[in-house]
């Protein structure tokens, strides 16, 4: 297993980025998508996690600076796409992404996915290989081992913990929703402006009945497609583009990792051309929204897309 300290440091200059929120008609409604630094030669298509939104990619977009345009949809049932009707699932999210890319005139992309977004990224690469330059998986996308005789719905509810619980809750003020997230074990020591923007964007409705934008129906429909023995296995038999996997050593609650190191080693043993990179001192969320984690993700995207060029630097 490679340590991300071996990757080139950051590209963190604090340079401002250009951002817009676009809306594109898809089957069932209108898909929202954030676009950072439009018009550059190379484009990254970024898929967020199961209860998240495109705003989770803000730090990575800044870390990429002027090297890539970053296009990140709100997957249907979340964020600005919360009213887009089902069915859900990885294949449907991939189809939505093609509509989005066609609408903005982008052909080929480096694909990256965080958590559940990794499964969408692999499905996209399997369905549309002609549009994919590389795939970067951020603590997601490799089928999750499942305990025997326990329904996957129950496994995912337990694994997601507070992220699922909040979907049925209401909040009297925006400050109270921030307080909820500040107390989350993954964010107690990781709060920053990017996390705050992510939390604020997720909140919808009117006080005192504010709520998360994520649809519980969408979340559970997507959750069942992430385990070993489900459709999550299929892309790994057909995707031939370069893939890199980034692992967070701490998990969703800042404790046990989502992916056990021994399990990943066994998985990688069958796929020797898929490097497993551990990003030091991050959890499942801060690997994306902590500046150090965002730098590692941005660097991995560049390396996966241009391995020969990066090896010379």
C-alpha cells in the first residue's frame, strides 16, 4: 500500500476559482450541478456521497486550480436535484451525468467519486468507457463486504449512523443544523469554511422546520447497490481505464475505517494495476474537505490521468 506522503505536495496557493450552479433537464426533473473553472482543456466529473451534495467537492476544485474544470452534479434525490424523481441507482446517476456533460459540451473526463460516488464513478466508466480518461475512487467504489444473514438495508443504516438519522429530523434554525454537524465525531476537529458551506447548502425548507435536502427513499435505494454480490461487482470485470483508490484510515464516525486494510489488500491482489493509496490522518469526510485530504485527491486525479508525465516530476 502506498502512503500519500509519497505523492507530490499540494498545489495549494489559495487562488480563487470561478464557480456557477447550472441546471439541466433530465428524465424526472431538473438536475443541479456545480461547475468550477469552466472551459479548461481537461474536465473532472465528480460524484458525491450517499447523503451529500456537489458542494463536498469545493476544496478539491480549489486544489485542482487551473489544471482542471470540475463538474459535480447533485445526484437525483439530493441538494438542488432533490425533487428529481426516481428510480434511483448507480446506472441512473450515470445516465444523468451523460446528459449533463452533453449539455455543457464536454466529451471525455477524468471521473472521481467519493464514498457512494465511487460506485457511480465505476458504473459510469463501465457504461461509457469512450468518455472516460481515468477513475479515482475516494474511500468508495470497491464493493463492501457484508455480514451473512443481515439485510443490506440494515447494514447500511448501521454504517451510516447519524448521516441517516438526520434525514428524518427538523431543525429550528440554520445555526442548530450547524451545531448538529459540529458535534459529529468526524467534524469535531475538522470544521472549516468548506464544511460550513457544505452544511448550509444541504439545509432546505423554512424555519422552524428546516431539514436536509437528501431523500431517504433515494438514499436507501442507492445503499443496496454497494455490497459484495450486488451490481457493485459488475464494473470491476469490465473497466479497463486507469484506476486509483484512496483510503481514509478513519471512518464515518472518525473511528474504524470504512475499508479494512486486509480486505483492500486481498482485493488489490486480484487487481494489481489498481494502486491503493492511504491518505494519512484523515477520516471518511476530511479526506475530501480537509485541505490536506483535498490536495491528495487532486494530486491523485492528475497522476491517474497522466501517470507517465507525473512520474517524471
